C-alpha cells in the first residue's frame, strides 16, 4: 500500500522552508516547437516532433501539479535506444539545481505558477538520433517519471552553426547551401560539353528523417557511436549501396532495367528512401549520380554539411596504380578485349565538411565520401572520409581511402600497343586527361563551381611534381615509360556544322556529328600517316555499348604544317544509340615507326520539357503546374515515363504513356499546395525506352500568408 499524503505540512532535513504536503508531479511537457524550430533552423522538417541541433540550447515548458517550491527536486531525462546507459551517452540526465547531472546542461529560465520554462543544452558531441523525453521528480527515496509520451520525443542533429561541433561551417551562406538547401544540380556530360541534372534532395519531407535513422538502425551501428561524424559518414557510405549489407540502392550499369527503375528516371531521393524504409528491400537501380544524390539527402537530413562533386574524365583503374592502360591492336584499332581499365566521362561522389582530429593539422575541411560500390575498404564497399587537402598534397598515408581517390583524379593514361605475341609497348602517355575538371554547384546558384584546384596543383607545376613524387613514396606507382618524341601530333574535334571546328559546341540528338581531324607535322620531312577512326556508343563509364563507325584512311602532312580532314558520319549512330547519349571516337595513326592517337567524347544534347506554373505562390494556397512536350524526332517514343516533384511544394507525381508518335504532344496538369515559403523549385523529367534525360526546372518564390489571412482562416 502507498503511504497517504494527507497530514500536516512537514519539513525536509536540509531545507529550512516548509514544503507542501502534496508530492510534486509533472502534469504536462510542452516541447515549445514554435520557439525552438526557428532558432535551430529546423522549421522545414515535416514532422510532428521537435528537431534540434546539438550544442545549442532549446526550451521546454513543464507544468506541475502545484507551484514549484524550495526543496522540490526533479530532472529531465533523454533516452535513446533499447538499452540506454549514462556512460555511453544514450541516457542523459539534466538537472536544474546544485545536484550534478549528465553532460547536457539545464537551467530554469522562468517560473509562472505551476509552470517552469527550462533551457536544455546538449553537448556539441551528443549522440545523433531520436530521444525519448521524461520528467522525473524526486519523491521520497525514489523517482517518479512521467509516462511514455511519443509527442515529446526529440530528434537531435549535427550542428553546422555551433563552433564546438565537428561539422561547424563558419560561413552562413555555405551553411544554408550545404545543410538547408533541399534541391540541387548534379553535373554530367564531359569536359567541353558539361550538362546537368536537377535533383530533389528533399531532406525535410515527411518520413525522410525517420528513414535516415532507420538506415543507421539497419546498419547495426552502435547508437553510442552516432555522435562521431567520422564513423557515421563511413557507415553511411557503406549503407547507401546494397553490395554487402542490404543497403539502400542496387547499382546497375547495364542496359537491362526490367527488374526496377532506370537510374535516369529518378528525379530525387525522397521516393527512393521512403520505398526503402517501407519495404526494407534495396531499391533498383542506381548509378553514381543516384548514389551521390541520395547520400547527400542522408547527410543533410542529419545536419551534416555536404555537396555532390563531379570529376570529369575519372580514372577507374583495376590494378591499383596511377596508370590507366588503354590497349590497341597492331593495326591501331582499340583492343577492347584486353583493356581492363576504363575512363568514366564523369563520376559523382560527395564531400562532407568536418574536423579530422585523427589526422595532422591542416587536413580538416572538405572530405571525400563515396557510396558508389567500387572497391572494398576495411571489408565493405565504401569510400572515405578522405581529406581533400591530403589528396592535393599526395599525403596518401592518412585514412581513409585517399590513395583510391587520388588515382581517380591524377592517373596517367598510357596508350599501349599489343603485338601478336601479347607484348605491350607504350606509344603515348597523357598526364593531363584524367581529372580535367572537378565541379560542384555554386553557393546560392545553379551554376557550376570549378574546384579542381582544391584537389590538385596546376599540371606541370613544381608543386604538382612534388605531390606526384610524394604519392609514389606512399605506394602509388606512376608511368615512367621512355617514349620517342613523335613529329606528328593529332587532334580530334567535333561540331554539328561542317564550317566550324570549335570543339566545345554542343551536338544535339538526331543531328549529324561531323568530325575534324587535325594532324601536325613538327618535323622537317613529309609524313604519311596510316590512320584509323572508330566511333562507338558508350555508357558514361566508358564501356562500349555498340560500335557504329570503323574506317581506315591515309593522310600526308608536309613539314612544319597541319593537315585537317573532315570526316562525315557515313554510318549513322541513331540505330545503335538505345537510351545512351554518349559517343566515343578514337583515332590512331602510324607514321613510319611513330604512333599517334586522340580521343574525343561527344555528349548528345536532348530537347527539354515545357513547364508552366499558375496560381498565387503562397503557403497553403492552391496552385497548378502543367508539363508539356512535343516529340521533335522522326521516330516514336515508347514506354514514356514522366515524373515531377518539388520539395516543400508537392510530392512525387508520375504519368505514363505507351507511345508518343513523331510530332505528337502531351500536356499534363497537377494541383499542389505549397507547404514551405521562400525560393522553391519544381523538377520534371521524361524518360522512355529510346530517349532519356528530357528535363525542366521551374523556380518560384513562395510567400507566407499575411497576418490578416491567417486570422481569417482561424475564424473560419
């Protein structure tokens, strides 16, 4: 039986003031979301519970059954996981008097009758995740806790605004871009013909924060490690692919996507993450930009500053050195059978901004993490975090995976000729082709920002030479072939107009690609070159899908002069194209005992959708968007899939058409109601079995309703 509380006023030993005969108990807990969310930059999260960033005070309002009196004692407890422990930071006790509590600090801000306004500050290295909240009152010799109340659950995130947090970013514009921006641009194509893909990160959309925590739970990462940024991003890199741990995405670099969704059909991360958390099954299919886009959502959702990076002409070397070997037959044609290395037109990964207390000073800041499954790292398909500063200086002894990333941006391309006995002889080394440009989205703009200089010193500079020498000291083997200097040099250029030879002009899908080959003779004697030109449709990974051109010819170059040859595409590429948009041309030549070669990648440009937005751009105001398209080609489009979405505006919507004939059109209108104010965007994309990457991005600024509008709605 419980002891009766009836009786006269009593005194407790160490207090001189009388205390009410009624035991103190907590009646209600208010997490004060309207106050906390703006202060913690978490208002955009579409979630019922409070979301805060660690290292920054938040307030809660606790109402007791009577006014708080001297001698009363209570504490607020935050618990996470199934077996919380104070020693592991998963059971945190916050006290508000002289009694010692846990590492989080608390203070009483205001007293008003039975209600106390409390301030609670998590440590800047607190565990990140979803905490349960309890108020415990000292009663007699024990504690009386409030009942479990899901409405008081608390999400704690990393904090780029806190100087003591490992992810602190000093610049406010960069914080807003790399943590708060929920849309982005991922660059693709090739150097000289850069294209882009709009991507919806959607880190604030309903269910995404819980999905990110589910990924950590599914990884079985100990909860007490989830405040450690290095361990968390390393685990995330492994869990975003399904290669060995039933992670989020299944990679597929073939042309058969019949068992899932083609990578080009995704418009963003939200649909992928929600489908994964609802089924627990890896989502089919992804390629590098999808892995990077979804990983970016995961990182930003948890408060980690991150961005998507594109490395153009990215080396994928299968021998672990700084040489990318391209093999040719004795007649100069590419030897695809024996070529194991590949050069991707581009490869996407992520960077996160963080301190590196495990590394020497000067190596903090941006770190490479890559979720695309390529090589194992400590037994799992993952990569990073690798310090960008360490990569630039060739300090490849530091963890994690810096040597692998260094090779992606610094390999030498070695052209090897294979004789009939299988012996390889190098005839050309290109030290500048790999990592020609490294791009990311600019802060506050969809324009590209060239960050190549953060990864490598200028080619041929003294600093570059020192970096390469240092990398070799740490085990990255370079090419040191002694090559005979050729008198003949070769350039390969393309354009859609035969009268112009500028190499950077864009080629549009369906138009002829006219090639200009330029041979330069830097010797004093005429040279007769026996040349070969091959043209292939390739995946963006450099792997050949089909060959459409195979032509031999000869050209004579006079001393100290150039000879230019125009090559028309007598073999059309369209029947070989499928859903690919990349053409790869290789020209090789033999002049006496000298060999020459050149490579050109052509990315075909697609038409765009048309998108119109109507209605008043205001929160909770009905609006409409119309997407339309006319097939400009002389062939029908089959199995057409159209999707559109906009974070803070509308969830993913899709529509399918079995066929769109030549010159035929469609128009599709959807209604939506904005949830968030400020600059917003809608993204639409069309894909079909024979055409992909037809997109459009519409930007609009949504305003908050006026105070009078809000009052009117409340009256209604």
